[in-house]
């Protein structure tokens, strides 16, 4: 009896993990990666620092959804 209950719990764990992974995959597919801009803007920042700032903003945005 206990082994059957353990099997059910394991199956439910695997199903939950699969559901979370599927959700993450669909969320990532919906959001395109930011495009890196390699030119200076009007404030004189290089393209690399702009890209880092954009990446940080995208990470903050994705954290807000969780």
C-alpha cells in the first residue's frame, strides 16, 4: 500500500515538473531576445553597456511575472 502511494506521489511530482518546464518553454518562445545595438547613443554610452542595461531590464521584467 505504501509503495503504491509513493509511486503516485512520484508520478505527480514528474507531472508537476513537466508542467512547469512546458510553461517556461512557452514563455521563452513568446519573448524574443533583445537585439544588441553596437553604436553610441546621445549620452555617449557604448553599445555594450546599452546591451547590458537592456539585458538587466529584461531580467527584471521577467522576474516581475513570477
